[in-house]
């Protein structure tokens, strides 16, 4: 009888072990069947809830109360579920799987509570209660993938930019561009959409932050590439550098504006979907990225202007020098600028072209003011020099008026007209015209002294008297620097 009692006892344990083995086999089979489809594995975990309902309704009534079969089986399902989930995590699945798994685990306890399963039976918690680490793993994976994609994309795009074996892509309206922008923002939007599936503003905020960092790194790389290639274009011989840099700089400028538009659209799409806390994070990061794209576009326009002035540097260097009186320097300068601007306008985004016009205008004004500043003492043969200066200004104004309204252009050329007034004034009246100039541009006494000395109708004594009067008036009237810098701060 004692021997039989032991057999009955062992049978109970063996029976429960067999049940556990059967459940384990079910989990193992489910994992193996979905080894290549982890999303399918997660979706199929719903069998647990169906089994629990069946156990409660049909199995538990068949066992004596002291078996506590319902609790035993629930704990077994929970333990084996935890083991299976750990195996999935160890397989380093793709980002979407991590998010889906996190979402499933988040709903696990509420679902079990609806099935009247005590929380005490669900110990230890799935993944030891560290399921939030799935989100960290997801973000790390996204960052890694984004970096990989961006590195490959940038390698391809900068390769096209530096080797320039063929002309950049051209849209129907004639604008140059490269293909990488569309590809990059397609990837970014995919990752943001994936983050939205988590229903966590923190996740989306982290992903947008990391995307913004990737954008900023790409922008810094482009700034360096443009600077290096532009320097080579100016410093090296034409046969030493591949042709087509102008076209590619135009393409890059267009791409940067397009990228800024894409980033702005992304921000507008995502911000309404999260709380104010994460809205601020998204807005700040994408605004920084937008500013970065505009910085690269600005670098491109600066390079385009530099290409123009590299071609006319000989002519601008001879302005207000003896050859200036006999050579048609300004027509040569204007014609070169016209040729360049015609090409630029045909292939640049109109918004960037407007910026380019302002940059070229500033560069021209600085070049002319610099030429006046460097005029040799008594080098201005009055009044013929004055007539020539006025002619130069009129020609330049007429050219720039083809790209900017004459009314707005007057504001830009005002500084040259003020200089002309000082060159026209008699020695006793220079101060009146200087006063008008100084109120807007500040004292600029070295510049004014240089152009007064350049007038051949003033002798040394007159120049000294004029400058002494100006210095005294500046001190007496307290003339200081303007609140906002003007074009005068840019000339040497």
C-alpha cells in the first residue's frame, strides 16, 4: 500500500510535468514557425488568451481543488512566454519588431486582469520589468541604421559632387538637383512613422532628435565639401580640377532649400500628434535642422558669388587706378556678372536666386568701396574721376535693376551716392555731406581720410584741416557706430 501511494504521488508530478512540456512545445513550435517573421510571432501570441479561457472554462472543473491547476498553468504559460520573448530579443530583431513587442508587453497585464488572473501569478514580470529597454534598443537600432544609410547616401552624393563626371539632374523647370534628398527624407519619414506606432511621444521625440543630429552631421560635411571644392576651383589651374562645379553648387543649393521644406513639412505633420512637451522637442530639433540647411544654401550662394569675382578680380583690382581712366573696366565687369547671373537664374530656385542677387550686390559694393579706399594719394583726377565714378555707378545700378526693383536698389546704392557727395563737396562743405554719411554708417574716419587724400584738387594742408574738423565734430557730437552693421563694416 505504501509503494502504491508513492506511485500515485509521482504520477501527479509527472502529469503536471507533461502538461508543462506540452505548453513548452507549443511555444517552441510557435517560435520556430515564425523564425523568419517575428511580427507574425507577436501577432500569434493571442493563443495564450484563448488557452486561458479554455482552461478556466473546461479544464479547471476537471481537477480537484488542491491541484490549483488554474494557477499552475497560468504561471507555466507566463514563465514560458517570458522565455520565448527573451529568445526573440536575443535574436536582435528589426526596429518594428521591438516596437510591436513593447506594445504587446504593455497590454499583457491589463489583458490578463480582464481574464481575472491575479498579478501575483505573473511573476517575475516579463523581461524582469525592463520592457522599456526595448525602446532604448529600438532607438539605438534606428540611430545605427540611419547612420549607415546616411553614410552610404552621402558617400554617393559627395562622390557625384567631387568627381562631376556628368551634369546633375535637371527638373522640368530647369532647376539642377541631386536624387539623395528625396531618398533621405523618405527614410526619415519611415522611421518617424514607425515611432508613431509606439504611441509614445517620448519615442517620437527621441527619433526626431536623432534624425536631426544626422541632418546636422550631413550639413557640416557639405559645408566642408563646398569650401574645399570652391577653394580648389579658385586656387588651382582649370585643367587640375573637374569641370561642372558651378552646376553642382547650384544643384546643392536647390537641394538644401528642398530639404528645409521637407523638414518643415515633417515638423508640421508630427507636432499636432504629441503633447506640448514633445512638440517643443520636435520643433526645436527640426528648426535647428532647417537653419542648418539654409546655412549650406548660403554657403553655396557665397561660392557662386566667389566664382564671379574670381573671373573679374583683375578688372576690379584695376578700379580707381591709372588704367581705370583709359580701360573700359566697368563694362567688362558688368558683362561678366550678366553672363553668370543668366546661367544662375536659369537653374536656381527663385528664392535662392533672390538671396544670390543680394550677395552679389553686396560683393560689388564692397569691391567698389575697397577700390575707393585704396586709391593712391591724389590719384583721383578731378573732375574726370568723379564723372567716371558716376558712370560706373549708373552702369552697375542699371544692371542690378534687372534683378531687383529700382526703388529697393536705391537703398543699396545710397552709400556710393554719399561717397560721391563727399567727393563733390568743397573743402568747407565736406563736413555736411560727411555728417549725413556718418549718421548712418558711423565715423569710418580712415575710409573718409583715404578718399579725401585721393582727391587731387585738395592739397595736404586742406586735407589736414578737413580731417581735423571731422575728428573734432565726431568727438563733440558723439558720433558712434550704428546699432546695426552696414556695408561699411565689410570693406578692408
